[in-house]
C-alpha cells in the first residue's frame, strides 16, 4: 500500500498534544485529538488519562489552544473537563476553537463552562 504525501501546510493524519515550550501555560492541540492521542500524551506525562488534567493544571497550564485542532472526541472533552476544576475560581481558557471542535464544545454545553477566546492573530 502506498501512502500519499501530505500537502504542504496540511496536518498529517492523527493529532498531537503538547505543552508549548515557549509558553508553558499553553497546551496545544493539533489535528485530530482522539483517545489514542490523549492516551499517548498521558503516557508522556507519566500518568493515566484520568490524572492528566490534574497534572497539567498543577504544572501551570491555563489555556488549551485548539486553533490547529480539526476534531476532538470524548477523550479530549474529558481532558478539558479534568483540567477545569483545578483552575477555579478562574475558568479554563480555550483558544481558537472553530469548526468541528467548536461544535463539539457547544453540543456538550462546555462552551458555557470554559472561557472561549478567538485565535491569536
């Protein structure tokens, strides 16, 4: 089976979560964020998926940047939900959610619990 090249500037299949090394208060989501991506990221943190949110919050993550995310599933929602309580009384800031990720946040009602802000421009 031959794989097709990824067009310049396009996101390869799958996705990635990473804490921005230049802005450690920002968790960046790129591509399709599903259970496999969340599980791999939690393993990189040395915890399971349930503890990942607490670890991120206690390490200073204040914002999740969804600008480059094309899809989020229930495991991505669970990660957001697990970070949010540790931010109280502040709300977790979610930047740049558009398209399918924004629709998912709206359908689940999380848009009313999170601080949705536009992408940086």
